C-alpha cells in the first residue's frame, strides 16, 4: 500500500520537472523526422534562463530528461507541453512512462494516460510510475496538481505486501492522505484476479489503512465472508499479531481448533511463534518456536512441544468415560533445536547443534504434531548432537554432546560429553628447508590423538533417577602412531607402522563366585564395581605391501576399443602380544573357585563394560590379505571417429569409459600364533553403478571356512572336508534406482548463471524452499521415481536364519503442467504385507493450491484435502477436510 502513496510524489520534483520542460521554444513541434533515430530526447540542466526565475533553476539538483517516440509539442499561448508516443519523464530516481503526457504549467498540473488500440480493442500505453527499487505503479490515467498537492488516478494497479492492489478510483489530498473506491486486494497477479478481498472504500494514511465494508470475492462471486470495517497497519517489517486457527472434527476427541496462536516479532534477528491445537474433550497440543538469524554470525530455531492426549490406538477407547479413572491422559513432550554458525563468524571455530529429544510416544500420540507424516509417525529413533570445534594450529579440538533414543525399546544413550584432541601429522626427521627428494627416514611420520567420553546407556524411565549418575562410564584414550610409507622395487608400496594405545578408566570390575560348587549347580557370579583411577595399554606392529596389476584386451573392430582390469593385491603382517598374560595384570580369574575345580575358573577383563574395550586377550601374529578388482570398458562415443581427434582433449572426448565392475574385494587373515581356528572369516564385497549412476548395486557377504558343532560354535575343521568351500553367515544386497524424465535428456546447466543473477528476494525464496522441500511442489519435472530393494540374511550359528526382504519406492508424475500425482509405498516379502501406502495429488490453480493426501490402510489411514492460497500473507485463507485414523474407530 505504500506505493499508492509514493505515486503522488513530492511537489519538489514535479515543480522542477515542469520548470525544466518550459525551457524551449513555445509552440514548437518536434517530429521524428527532425530528430535522431531512437526518439526525441532532451536534457535540461539547472542553468539560468529568461523563461524561469533564478531561484527556481538553482534548486535543481539533478537533470530532468524527457523523451517521446512520436513528437513533443510546446504550446506557447497556454503554456502547456505535450509528449506523444511512449513518452517518458525522468528526474533523479523517479520515472513516469505513458503513451501521452501533458504538462500544464499555467494551472500547475500534470496529466498522463494511455490509448485504446482499435485493432485489438485493448487499452495500451498505461501510465507507469516507478521510484528507485520500488515496484512500479500502473494506472489507466492520472492527474496531479503540484500546487495544491492533490491528485487523482483511475484504474490503479500495484504490487503491495506480497500481493496486488487494484482500485477503480484513487484520490490524494494536500495532507498526503489517500482515498479509494472499489478496491481489490489479491495475491493473484492477473488484471482480472481469480479471487480477492473487495473493499468498497477506504482511506490510506501514513501508517495505516482504514477500510469500509469488505468481503471475499471468488471468480466475481461475492461471498458472505467479510466485515463492516477493517484496520490494517502499514509496516515495512514483520508485525506481531494473532495467528488464526483452522477447524476440524474428530469422532473421538471432539471438535478441534487447530494452530491458534500468536506471533511475536522480537527484533530483526529474533521472532517467536506460539500455537495450540485443542479439542473439546480435553486433548491439546502446544508448540513454541523461536527463530533467530544474525547475518555473518549464525542462524537456527528452537521448538518446544507439549501434548496432553488421550491415545487413540487403545482398543478399549469406547469403554472410557470422561472423568472416570479409566479416562487418563498421556503427557508427552518434544524438544528440537538446530543451530549453524556461519564460517565467517569466527574463522577456525565451528559450532553446530541438531537436537531431537522427547518422550517415546510423542510422535504416535500426536500423529507427529498433526502433520500425519508417516516417516515421522513411524520413526523409531531420535538422535541429537551438539558439537564444537577449534583449530589451534598444530592441534585440532572437537567436543560434542550426543543423544540416541530407541522409541520401541525405550532405551536411551547419552554422551556427556565426547571430545577429541588431534595433532596434525608431523615428520620429525624432515627438514623445512630440504632440497631434493625425501630420504626414506624423512618420510617417517608421527601422530597423536586423545579421545574422551562420559556415556550412559539406560531406559528413559530411569534417566532422571538419582542412581543414574552412578551409571556413567568415563574414560580417556590416547593413541600414538608412527608410520612410514615408501616405494620399494619400483612397483610396490611398503608401509610399516608401530602403534601405542593407552586408556584411562575411572572404575574397574571385580568378579567372584558366591555359593558352593556342586554336581548339579554352580555358584552365582557377582560383579563389583571398584571406583578409582586405573590404566591399560597396548602396542602393536604392522606392515603392509601393495601394488597394482594391469591387464588390457584391445579390440580392432566395433565401438568397443578395450577392456581393462586393474587388480590391487595387498598383504600385511600384524603382531601384538598376549595382553591376557598375568604379567600385564589386565585379566584375572573369577575368585572363589577351589583348587580341586580349577578347570571351572573363568578369565575376565578388569575393564569390561567400560567406555573403551580393554587390551585384547591372545597373541596375534597374523598375515592379512586382500584383493581389489576393477574392470572398465573403453568405448567410442557415438558419431566420433579416431580421425577427427587431433588434440589430446578431443581424443579424450572421443571415447567413453564405462564401469563394468567398480569394485570386488576379497579379504581375510591367518593367525599363526593361534592354536586353532587360525583362518578368519572371508569378507567379500562388490559394488557397481549402471546407466550413468542412475542404478547402484551393493553386495557384501561373510563366509566362514570352518564347520560348526551342534551348539553353533566354530570347530577346527574346514568345510572343505564336507565338500563345501565355506559357510555363508551373512549377506547384504541393496539395489537403488533413481530416475526422472530429465535424466534422459541433454540438459544445459544454467544453474550457476541463474544463481548469480538472483536478487535478494529470489535468493531468500530459494533458501526457504531448500529448508523444507516437502512444503513445495516441483511442477517442472514430468516424473520422478526412487526405489530401493534390500535383502539381509544372517545365520551366525544353530539359531534360525534371520532374513529381511523388502522393497520401498516413491515418486511422482506430472500428468499435465498443472497436475501432479505422488506416491510412497513398499512391500515386506517376509511377512507378505505392504508398507502403508501414501498417495498425494496436487493441482496448481494459478494463485491457489489444491492438494489431496490419502493413506488407504494401516493404523494411520486417513485422508486430507486442502484448498489454500499460495501466498504466505493469506496462508489462513484455506478450506480443509480431514478424516484421520482416530475417526475410523467409530
């Protein structure tokens, strides 16, 4: 609305403009034949002239320019200047364009209008007024008296407050106040909008707009939605105010008022939104959200949720009576916080937060806050992390607070805190001013890192109990690696290393038997926790040798030029002593076993159940082996011939490299120090992508070369004795498919130039879309499909095999440029049940959005229909119909 006021500009520039135009021969007519091509153009400087007073000319601070494509006429008798055909007047940052402009200096009045095109019968050349970066102001015609400061316009159209305002008649008085009749405000940008708020009359002041009777008009049909008067404040910043609710009905909880609240604009950097949804039968859900954003510093939001609900998934819900003991509410809460520190805020320092904590039943009882988003309702885990990092030159420090919560098992894990202090790798024997290649000893590197943790694993119901503090596990672990990597025999990489680890504990364990041994029963093992500082250490030596082997087959005919196989074999040797030996003191026997029954004694680690596992028991002197394979095909590009490739770059572009097998790895080790079961399990993994990475395949498996006894334990006998190569103990297969219609088209990437040409408003809108992609519909991609097939097999011993076999898919199809259908579903092949599908239908109605979502089956079966205005300024103007899962009980 402020542009209505800006249309009637200050008397100063109009006066200067009129005086400037008066300079020239009165009564003279300039025709296109008498002027340069491109239109009549004149620039008037603020200099002395006989036609104006010295005082008036001296007040001019900028050039006054005027042009007309057809002609300019000066009426000397009546002191009037006429501009015809694409006329333009500019002064400072103000521009006025119209087909016709008349400046009456005698009456101190300016008039502008368009013309009626007799061929198309359309009105063209409307006056357009623009000042600075403000949106243009368009009218059918306008008149303004710069002496009385009064003006009037007809057929006014301008953009204002995320929408558009039209007024058939607009007036301005000498006090700067505006008056209009038959005004329409709409977010539809058409000259004849699909809908709008029709205001019969109104007054536009400096800080507010006062309207007479107004009502909603849809497709020129008046509706009973309106009020006898309205008061609208004008502001260039976000304003605080009431958030109006939407309404629905629930068969179980009663009539619902949804998202009633208040928005508080605290400052340019902070705001607060508090909303509440409540039912007539007592249930309510409240949320408070604080958003903050400081340029060059940080941004984020904090959301607090609290609900008082009556669970709808209770089969005895009909038996409960309000006010009786069986009618008990469920109290839930949820806290989310996201925070990001911008890089330029404090170079060398990082801070971020992603917090998601709450009661286990919040998502289910509130249908994920009323969104009915199946991914949130069925979410089984909650995770949080608050991290801080500092670069201190040679050292890097990071610290974090972590939280993991399993909703199904109601277990919770906390890390309060977890930190790491790492030193950059140094080369102590290398010289800073070295010239020439490194000597072998100058390649020796030294590193250091320290990790610390204070963690707990418990049930959420026990988290705030006094005894919980005693369950925290605290420890610090130091690691010092010394490494060397160098080439030997030209084609091999030799890499020996020595590693020292030391762990500090705040408590250890002591085990003892309680009770007597007998032929039918064994005594109970009691574990005591001994507080106090203790340490454990370990050291190891390893060395590795690797190389690459190349094999290639060339073809003389056809488009396939060659097949290349790259094999990367590697062997390693690892040694560490038996830290279970009594001389180290890390392992003990359980106390209380008589000497006569010494065969029943059990060894245990004094550091078991600690935050870090203690040194390993048993001597290791093993040789590790691995073999990685890669196969690629070199193929001529379509339409390319060798003769056309002259330069190196053109030769490279004439061929395509197609992966046949990106990776196939076999790995394992053989422990010479073990008295049995010396060969480890064999790990196999493979991965590949097809069709330019639109399809990805990953396979991994574990094979055991030893047989197992009746109890599922490995025995020292190879499966080859039974004619089998190995036992398959686990297998994972995943198949990912990502397709869309644009993937099969040759698209020119213009994203970089488009981003560079964005104005601040467009950049902010793009950032808002990226923050919540699910809130927007992309109508540019005709179709999109994402699918994932997953197979997991596990058989560790004699227990029955565990098999997971499922497929999930989602996508959307743009049936027309205005219609889009989306879907999300899957199938569990083991239980022979489908994943509850979700179907969505979108319809672009220009300035409106129509959406329909439907969950046809499952515990959250529901449907929802929303018809709403696109613009956020009228986001409460919507029509919703919902039937949710709780309504299906009746």
